[in-house]
C-alpha cells in the first residue's frame, strides 16, 4: 500500500532525495528500534539486517529511527509516518501500545511489530511472533550436556510473555538433558543495562554456574563480558553472537528476525501482504534455530542429538513449554 502525497511534498522529495528514482513506484519501509538501539548485537540489529537485505535484493528503500527511552516510541513512529513509509515497524513487545495507538490514529498506514500478538489485531497491523522456546530448548539441552558443575544459569531482561518463552524453553531443555541440573535464574529488569548484566553473570559464575544463557538484549553484552573475564561459557541470543567472544560463546538461540523482516518486505512488494493477522515463525518455518558456529565448541555427537530433537519438536513429539503453566505440565512428564 502506497499513500498519496501532496504535489508540494512529492516535489520536495523528488528534489531532495529521489532525483534518480521514481518515488511513485518506490516502496519505503521504516523501523523504530527498541531502547537497545540498532547496534545492540541482538534483535534490533537483526531486524535492521533483514531490511538491508530487502534493500539490496528487492530494491525497497529502508530507514530506521532509534529510541533512547520509551517516550521516544510515539514520536519516532509519527515521524516515520510523516516520511510516507508504506510499512512501519516497531521492534520489540515494549512498543505494543505505541503501535496500537499509531494504527488507530492513522488507519491508512500499515504497521507491523516484532514479538507481539494482539488479541484483536487491527486491519492495518501485522503481529510477528517467534517460537523462541524451541531454539531455547535446544541450547538448554546443549548446556545440560556440556556443564561440568551440574549448575547453569539464565539471565532475562524484563519479564513478559516473550522472555518467558526463552526462560522456560531453556530450562526445559536443560532438564531434558539431565533433570538433576540446577538452573540459576535472575532478571535484570532492563534490556540495555550492560553493567547489571555483567554483575548478575559474575555472581552466577562465582556461585558455580559454568554456562549461562541470556535473553536480555543489550544487557547480554555485559553477560558475555563476564564470561570472558571469568573464563566461562555463555550462550548468545537472537543473532549468532560467537563473534563477540569466540572462545566463550558456545552457541546461540537464534531468532531469525531478519528473515521475518525480509519475507514481509517481499510480500509488501509483491502486493500480497495483508494486515489484521499474526505471523508465527518456529523451527518448521525457519524462524528459530541454533547458531551455525555451534560446531566450534559443541561436540558433534551432541549436535547430532540436536538434529533429532529438532525433528521431534517439528513433529510434535516434544512440545516445548513457553510459560509457567506449560512448564509444570512438561516437567511432570520427565
């Protein structure tokens, strides 16, 4: 969907920005980051990488605005609306209310949001969610098989349905490997406080955990730093984070936000994109997985077992829990 602009605005755009291209045919997509920023080495960065791929392969024009605080969400969304974007993204569940308000104010504008599903999705909104619990289960299994202390950790950002999926999925995977392993668990109540992530991780390592999985956005950069300083293992999230600490990041629970952003951009360009729906990406859809660099640290026999677990999850033989209720049901079967 391409909104009509006034002649004056269109002329200004042609003069200032689009002297080479025909703006009448160009598709524009903009995104507003969560507070972690576009270079968070996590889901904001993955989202931007997906749009950059869309720019390169599909020829769409892309841009972003960074949010320094929650108060920036609404004005950033409004500014992207003023820029005549055909699709405006909000990255992260914390933007759910801001997206809903913007969609209500601008019913002619298409919006989409990562990591949120609405009970009643407006016709001009697309929700995108991931079965993050599935990838978390796989890295939890790896942690359960590789721990030498029988004690591992989980550090979350801010409690909510999205991070619950990482939390309970990971713990379920650990327990599937060995139900006697202790899982230390703590939340940072932030997605950008690296110092707090480092402090929590350092304490967990000192208390005997030898592997920690973080699902905490920018907080996780502090967790990775603690792993390096304590010479312990850590599990990354959202992107393959091995490059941040090649000797310490043994695997990552990848949430392919980039794939979702690209696929939806393609539907927009093809004219097949429709609002009023929630798209779900799991193992079967190529939306989650473990990092390709896992073979640097994870023994091949464990990786072979992971491939079997993937097929069991896709086939429904293993139903991975994603919240407290489903976890209690799951753990009772072990």
